[in-house]
């Protein structure tokens, strides 16, 4: 294990540390059990069994059917696949999305618009960054072709959570396909996919203490799409290529652990979030928070706006020098910093500097105390 030295890691929305128990579950498939899952002899069959057991475990936790779970390389591949398939295979000619989606979605829908494959519409946002659902309904009503609605479950920069059932019901009413980027919520919230009106969701295990480079795409059993990678019969002919066996095993183990400890961990992490907000509010006059932090919001993150001064502009740089990992997201665009499309879309206030702090079960209140004290010295 590499030591984290005295680093404070408050960037768990970007990625999380690998859980020791997850690594333990993966180890046999990184060492002795190296057979190709497609080989018919026992060495191969053992690996095939590991993949299918992982699929069953993931499906059970999400209340889906194992045949609805496809292992991929992560959230980006899963969203690309779902969006492209909706246009190519499911007859969608219109896409309804939002300006605050992750680039995995945004760049994909913009590409489809540029190539003329689909017309793209952005649903309006309310002042707190939530989707204006009456505008969504209006867009669905006015469309003169089948729509793909792609809206993320939780926003990775500001934490806002979408009402998936409400949006799914609207999509049903207008015979639209609904894809939701659930990368920030799988492993963080319970899912009940059999009772959620959604066609595609995505997940990536590195967001909940699993390995990087492995994800899932859930495809509802009533949706039939064409293979998305050609050249082999893996993933039931849909995604060719020798499987990432240890990654898949790690995904399932991480999801199992996250689910087992959900109540205690989520309560603990929510406590860290409110504690940081309280401390920042007391320490910094004029601080504000993006999104709907005390309402429909991820319990894992705080997006804070510090009034812009010569000193606050250097926050991220100074946090790094102090061994504190957090991420930026200001609206401005200067030099190498292209700014955040999310912050620009919701506030576009050049007079503030945005910092995202995101937590895991490994963080502590003492770390928050240290960070707030360091921030006071910096600003
Ligand atoms: N969608 C959201 C909301 C994310 O936060 C991320 C992670 O950065 C992704 C998609 C992309 O996931 P991955 O890095 O596994 O491809």
C-alpha cells in the first residue's frame, strides 16, 4: 500500500480509494486465476463463473435482471453507448438534455447534433440548478419525432438530484427513451430498477471504492439495441473483447460493501457535509453554495463560492501546496483553466471562485477543521 502521507483527500466525486476488501476479492483474478473466460476448460470456466456471479450480485442489488446488466469500461463508455443506440437503433430523432450534464453525455449529444443525426434541445434550469420539469414536458410535447431524454441522476459538480421517477413517467407519456447518467449515485443510493421507468442507467465502480476502468450499462429488458463493440461473443454478443475479470469482480464486491454499509456511511458522510457548510458560513462572509445543498442533493459534496479576490483566486493552487485535494469549477475561462460549464450554466458570476469538496467514509471532522483553518490563512 502507498501511504497518503498527510494528504487530505476531499475529491471523492472525482474518484475514491480502493477498498482493501475489494482488492482482496480481485487478487485471485490478477494472479492465479488468469484463464480466458471464453476458454472451455476449467481455467476459463472459473473466470466465466466469476463474471456471471458478479453480474447476478449487481443485478440483485439494483433490483434488475442479470440479463439487463452489461459490464463496460466505465461511465463514459456506458453513456456513449446508450445515447448512440437510442439514435441508431431505437428511432430517436430528437434529444432532450441539459447544459449541466457530464461531458460524457454533453459531447456525445453535441456530436450527434453536429453530424445531423438528431436535433438537440436543452431543458431550462431553475435558479437552484434543478431541471424545469414543465419545460421538459413542453419540449416532449412539441417534438415531431421520437425523443431521447438524457438527464443525469446527480450532478457531479453541484450535487443536485433529479427525480428519476417523475422524469421517467413523463418520458413514458410521450413514448420517449430515458437514459440517466447515474455515475454519482450507483453505490451511494439504493436503486429499484424494476420499479423505475428508465431505459438506460450507468455506473462506475471507482466512485464507490472499487477499481477504475470498469462500469456497467443497465439496458431495460424491453429495449433491444445492436451490439456496440464487434469481434467476439462476450457480454452476450453485445460488447466484444476479453473481459476485465478482476475489474468486474471488484465492481460487484465494491457495490456489495457499499450497499451493506449504506445507512451508516451515508449518515456519517452527510454529517461531514453539513459540518463543512456550517464552518465555512461562520468563517467566510459572503460565501454561498451552489445547487440545492440542503434539499435534493448528494450527501457527498459541497460546492462553495468564495468572493473573488487576488487571494481567493489562488485557492486551488494553495490547497494543493498544503496537500489538500479538492477541485475547482469557476465560471471564468483563463489560460489553461477553461472553467466549468456547469457553474457557467447556473450562475455565470465572474465575481466568485468555486471549490468542490467531496467526501467519503474515510474523511473526518478533524480534517474539515484543518482545511477551514488553512483556508482562513489563505484568503
Ligand atoms: N458521469 C459522471 C456524473 C461522472 O462524475 C463521471 C466521472 O468522472 C463520469 C460520468 C465518467 O465516468 P468514467 O470516468 O468512469 O468514465
